[in-house]
C-alpha cells in the first residue's frame, strides 16, 4: 500500500522536530507534586485521601466523578499536604492534591521489571476493568477515558483499531521517541486493545517524516507476530493525526457530523495510550508517568529534551531541570504549536495529557496585525473539515447562529489550519471557536428540549392505556 | 426621433400605471389588521430597538404591551418612567415609578493597580480571552479590557479609558438597557440605582480570591475583610466569597464604608464634597466609644437584669 | 514569571504568507508581459505603466489617509497590481491624463468606496478600463505604434486586430480574406500582435501564470473555464460559418482574452471562492465575451464579460459551497 492521507484540506508546516535525537531521560523527583483532579475529559475526579494521609506510588487518590471520568493515582510516595484549588496553566482554579515527596516507595502490586509480557489475558471484561482502574486516558490530546472508548455501545462493532503514531504537530517528538524506544510494548498494547474490541484488525499510522519509527514499529510487529496488525505510512500533512482525518486516511470513511468514530467501525488510540494500556494490563502500573518534549525554535540543543515525567510535577520545576527558559522564548506552550495551549502560569502542574513545553520566539509566534479579507479562499482550502472559515467568521460577527449551524460551525475541530494559512492574518479560529461553542449550546438545548417534550408526551400518553 | 421619444414616454407611462395598480391590489389583498394602539405605543417608545426590555425591539414591546393585562412585567429601561407613563396612559394602565438605573463597572484594576503578568496577543474580544484563560493579570475576576461592553453599547455610553484600561460609563448617555452586563464575560458590570442626584456607593471589585491573593493581584481589590459590613449601620453590606456587596436599596449614602475600606475598593460617585476620611472615621470611633460606654453602663446595672437578658 | 510571556489562542505559528506577499507574486507574474510590452512600445509604454501605478498608489494612500481616516493599505501592494493591470489594458499611445482618469475610477470609484481591499464588487482595473473605453473610445482602440526599444511587432494597422476585424466585416469582407490581408497566423498571434500592451505576447502572459500556479497563488479552474468556453463557442460558430465567425486560435490569442482570463478573472476579491462557482463564473465570462465579439457593437468583450460576471459572484458564493467532511 502506498502512502495514505485524508481527502480534504490540511497544511504543511515545517516539522521542526529538533528534539528527535534526544533519548528519553527520567526526571528526578521534586520535593512536592500537585496532582490535578481534572486531568481528563469529563467530570473531575473526587479525592479519596485526606490531608495527612501517607500514600505510595500508584495508590489511588481519587475516584471518577461520573461516567466519563477517570481514577487518579499518586505519582509519588509521601504525605498529602493539602487538597485545595490551585491555578492550572491557564490560571483557572482547579482542585489539586498536594503531596510532599518522601522516598520512592511503590505499591507492591506494580510489576516494575523491564521484562516484556506478551501473553494477553483472556477475559475481556477484566482487561477493561484493569484499564479503568489504572486511570488510562487518551494521550493524543483530548484525554478521553480509554475504557469508555474501548467499550462501544451495544450494536456497534469495531472493524479497525487505528493506532495514531502520526504526531503531525510540529516540534513534538514524545510519540516518536516511544515508538523508537518502546515499540514492542506499544504493539502488545495494541494487541490487548484488539482483543478488547473483539479481534478487529489494527493499523498503526505513522507519517513519512519518521522513517526510523516506521522501521522500528514494523520490526516489532513482525517479531511479536500478533495477527492483523500492520504499519501504514501516512503522508506528512497536518492534521493527519486528527481522529476524523486519520479514519478518512486509513479507512476511506468519514464520520457523520455529530457522530462517533465507532459509527463507521473505527476506534482511534494514540501510541502513547497503547503504551499506557500495556503497562496497566501487563504490569498493573497506573497512568502516573508520560513522556514530554522540551523544545522550541532557535534554542540551543542542550535545552532540548524528551523526559519521562511523573504526573503532578510542576512545569516550572521541569523547565528548571531542563536548563531553564531560553532568553529568546516569547511564548510558552503546552502541546504543539497548532493546537497547544499557551502557558500563562508556569507554576501549573503536569497532567496525564502533558506532551510538551514549547518555547517559541517572538518572530515565530507574534501575530501580525489583521488586514482586510481578500477572499482568497485559502482558509477554505486548508480546512480539513471542508468548512468555509471566512464565512463562519462573518456569520459569527453578525451573530447569525442559524447560519453558523447551517454552515457547520459545530464540525470545527479547532485544528488551526484556517488561521495558519490566512494571508490577511484574520483571527479566524479565535472567533470560530466561540461560534462553535454557541452553536453547540443551541444544539444541546434543543436536544434537551426535545427529550423533555418526548418524555412529557410519553407521560401524557400513559394514563390512556 | 420624435416618434421614439413619444413611444418611450407612452410605454413607460403605461408600465408605471400597470405596476401601480398591481401594488395597490397587493396592498389591499394582503393587508394585516393590527390593533391601532400598537402604532400609538410604538410612537412613544424610544425607537432604539436595543432589546433591553427583553423583547426583540420596540414594536415587539408595544405589541406585547397591547396584548398584556398589566404592565407589571414590562419595563423600557431606555425610556424609563416617562415612557412607561405614556404607554400606560395610552393603554389605560397604571404603572408604579421605578428608580432609574445606570451601568456600574465594578473593577478598579487599572494598569497601575493591577500589574500585568503576561501579554495577550489574540483577537481583541473579552469573550475569546475569557474562554482562553484567566487573563493577563493575576486577578482572574477583573476586567479583561478588550471592550466587548463598549461594542455592545448602542448608545455610545461606554468607552475604554486608555490610561486605566477600564471601560468608563457616560451617565448622561447610559440608558440601563443592560446590554453591557450581558456582554461582559466576567459579570463585572451591574445595573444599579442611579441614586439621588446620581450619588451612589458601590464596591468596585468582584474578586473572590482570599484577601492576600486578591491584594497581591491588585492593589485596589476587595480583600473581603468585612470592615465595611461591620461599620454599616443600615445592614446594606454583605460579604460572600471574600467580596463585599452593597445593596443599593438599603444604602443610605453615609459613606462610612468608603472611609474604612483599607484598599479603597469602595467607591462613592457624584457626591458634592470629597470624602473626609478622617472625619468619618472619627465619627465612627465616637459612635463606637459611645456604644462601648453604653455597654459598660449596661454591665454595671444589677446582676439579675443581665441574667434575665441572657436567659 | 518575571518576563511577560505572550498568551494567545492556538495556533501559535503562521504560514509564511501575507496579502503583501501574494500581491508581490502577482507583480512578479506580470513582469514578463510588462517586459515584452515595454520592449515593444518603448518609453511611451513605460510612462503609461509608471503613471498608472503611481496614480493608483497615491490615490489609495491619499483617500485612505484623508477621507477614510484609517490605516493606509498601500503597503499591501494591491494598488500596484491594480495600476499595472490597468496600464496593461491601455494602448501605449494613450494621453497620460486619460491614464490618470482610469486610475481615479479604479481606486476612487471601484475600490475604496466599497471599503477598500477585499470589499469591492467589481475588479478595479477593469472598471477603470471600461470607463475609459466608454468615455474615450477613439483613444482607447486607436492604436498608433509607439517607438519600441526593439522591433517585435510589425503590425501596420492603426487599431487592434479585433476592431480592424469588426470594420472589415462591416465593409463586407470575410474572415479568411481578413486574416490573409493582415498576415495573422497562429504563430504570429502567439508571439506578437498589435494590441494594448498586455495583449502583446501570449507566451509572456502564460509564463507569468505558470509562476502563479507553482506558487499556489491561484488555481487553474477559472482560466480553464473562461478559455475553454471561448474555444467551444468559437469552434461551434466557426464550424457553422467560417466566413463570418473567427476561429478558436484567433479568439483565444487576441483582445485581451489571455490577460483577462489569467489575471483579471482570477482576482480573488471579485471571483467565487468555490471550485464549481469558479467554473460557472469562468464559463459565463467566456460566453459573454464571445457573444459580444460576435454580435455586439464593441469589438472586444472581455472586460464587459468580467464586469457582468462580477455581479454574480455573491450569488455563486451563496449557491456553491465546498464539500464538507462527513456530510452528503
């Protein structure tokens, strides 16, 4: 098979993967960690520990706060100092458990050996329970609880598990490093998820700019010999790693607006998630570590790292370990340059989904003044969802909610291609993101009203029987 | 040549007549019968179509007023009592007078009071900025300074002060339609009673952080110390979530709270004289001393009485 | 954090692209044709170009600064492009004050009153040209060869091929007679013909357009639709009666067909955004242009065709949308 890619839109930013040769280093432990209770999509977790409790590495410290939520485990051993709101990287208060680090005593149930365990347990439900109990969430960006995604609604059948190794965001190299350094674990994780999903095939999609990762993953697939797993080379094109784009590229199917990937028989998981699933199921190790890239444009090589970090380590502390913030940095970003969040509070803590600290220089990141739209249509050409950003921007300014919904503002995946490619530097995505929120609000309100009406009708109909 | 002109004139005349007839017929055929009072009411409305009343525009307001059985649920904030009296007289209702209101910006986080901690570089919209993060200062509650309220105001009553970075309300233009209060994502702008001759007291801060954090973020923050609430003789001040609030229906404009506030978060506007803090503080101290004396006197009184009081 | 870092919504990087850079690419693409016309028509042509560009830029600067009281948009080079396109549509012998009037119409009538760059309904350069064509028909179509730096063209007529043709047909001669009388063959048409500056060399124009395609500034659909429709219409009519209707090559290579199709019809602002909208828009231009050429009283219809189809752009933008992901 040739190189695959999605069918519409997309841009080609320079990949800037300067930290690709930096092997993963393990960070030392700080004195204090702050574990956020909102590290996943969905309801925040509820703390189960009290101030003064002593905890071990891997011990549960919070339980899910709803159906879509996840367990949180202590990343260190020590004493709980406080359970209080603390500012996240956007400066908004979020409940955190503060733990003073004492030694490094792990929960004895965790297998800390490096031995590869290839035998996959038979019991599907037990595997799912283990994934849930270990607090595994999607590490591709959205941090959606993995056990929910791996357990499709009745009647929905998974035909293909797509493992996302595209890492299409420029600069980021954490997925690349784990594909180089831990390919076998990732493949075993994929085989476990295949099993959970009822034995569907699995495609590992990797962009063409990572030939070493393609080679190492292919070798691991061949060596381990699980049936139905293949490595697929993808073209280098952003946002190749977007869930909907990846399904389009690999399966040539498109998820309907408002639908889920499973509707077209697809389940997409990140390679990092696969590693977490391996560690959870085979090693009983909860999701308390992840790999994060420290890099940026025009910064010296000695400030660039790929770190294995414990969740809850403050960003400022990690940055200090990495050699400090370079002079040239004008903006700090958590995540990639296309979809990551700007850090306004470096004291914030790392969470399960942290993938990078990116330093961007003034000239790389400063926005240019907005000029008039010249109707070149480059935004529409770039939109991987086939939307017309210039139109959505205009409708948003006119507060035309109906028009926005008709033109599918709710389908926006916030990939940033429109703003990236606008020659007039119009802040398209800034506005469309708002528009999307407003339209989603309308759609939700309508759905709720329809549900209430249906229930009322049902209630009215019942006495007649 | 002459013939061409004659023909042209003739054809255009016939065409004009024909179209006029069609228009006349259509107007007759599709005429909508409306209560004539709707027009009358609409005529006395301000005609700003601002939506401050909760209706789509002035005509929608008029339509609802004509159909309503009383005007209790309707109020035109722009026209105020004057317009409401006119509407009432047209429709034969009576309306109670309502105190005129004005938009009040409850943030004093000027560039001087509230140091910037980062630099915002996105689209100049408070809504977008608020959705992104807590703001470019350490105060997560204060004014974001992008002027969504200014854009929302149809009466030109709001403007950004480049010196302070905060919006300023022009009281003479403000109609209290409430558009700005809805536009502000931080809910800083509040409609308050204008007060006698425009005099009013308000807490110019909505920071819910604990005292030290609030103070660190902004020199003029309400730190929730409660001194104002303790001082107030009229029970007008409450402190919830580390921020004080003055109930304008209870406030008697004695300005004691303003005098005792340690951070200057309480503002009094349109008073004829500047506040003499020391004098007011002395007045409070005297009153306290008197009260203490009275308490002492009460304590000296026979023991039995006190027991009764306690029992 | 002591240093005040920048915070903004994503994305945090931007492609190396701007309005100015796009306009610069258009200017570069026009260079071969400009070079050929200056070589062919000499100082006169150079003066027309200079006056046109200078007037457009100055007018835009003055109006935005003094009348509209907003930041000047001269820096985006769009006024330069308008000036160049206007000049390339004018004969080199035209009096310079007429060039200035054209610039006034382009900038102060067609562009800025609508709100400046991006807001105009009609292509400014074409509006200016059509205004001049209607107001000064003699100066606009009567082409007296100015002395060039090198001898490229040996056209002897005092008017453009299309107007010469119109006159010949009126006087009763047939097309083959006409072609032979003036020595037009496909080869001569491709290289050089006596016409307004921008029409002189098809090769130079095509070269510039290929540059725009390579730089991904424009997409080929609109020009293909314009030229395809023109070729189709010409083939049909020429097939029916070759004595009255000119053939495909003649139509594609004369009368600013290429300049219009490649550089004017593809103007971002006044053309539809979607591919299919663009195809219909282009087909409309081709059809109208050919109808004017065959049946109208003007010898040349490209400018009118583009202006007429400019009117349909809002409608085409409303009707034709991109294919959306996951929607039928």
